[in-house]
């Protein structure tokens, strides 16, 4: 088999099937430039600094990080338990104030 034939066979192997339903790219959660600062006495302690996340319909995600890295703060903001100090939160296309 020639080099061009082998390359064509490899490309055919990964060709999209037209019978399959296309993946949905509907944004369920969109976090844009979110900051969260907690006041500890008179000092501000940043928990999130400029976080951007988009989660599309049908996606599963994992949030990993070190202790004190802002994982719970991010989840509280996504769940509307807490408000961001700065930035925008969209859930199913609606901006959360």
C-alpha cells in the first residue's frame, strides 16, 4: 500500500458518521471573569480571581485543587448560595444577579 493510500485509509477511519446526532453545545452554566473576596477583619482575602468556566449540556466536570483553592466558593456561586464580588454568572442563558 502506498503512503497516500495508507494516509487516506487512516483519515477514513476517523470520518464522522452522518447517522449520529450532533453533540449539543447549549451552555448550561457560564462563568465570566468571576472574583470573590471575603473580608477577614479589615483585610480582603481573595478566594477566586478572574475565573471563566463554560459547562455545556450533557457534560460532566470535575473540580480539583488544593485546600483553600476556591472549589467550594465556586460551587456556592454556581448554586447561587453566594454572590460574586465581580463578574457574571449565566445559568441556561439567564444572567443571575
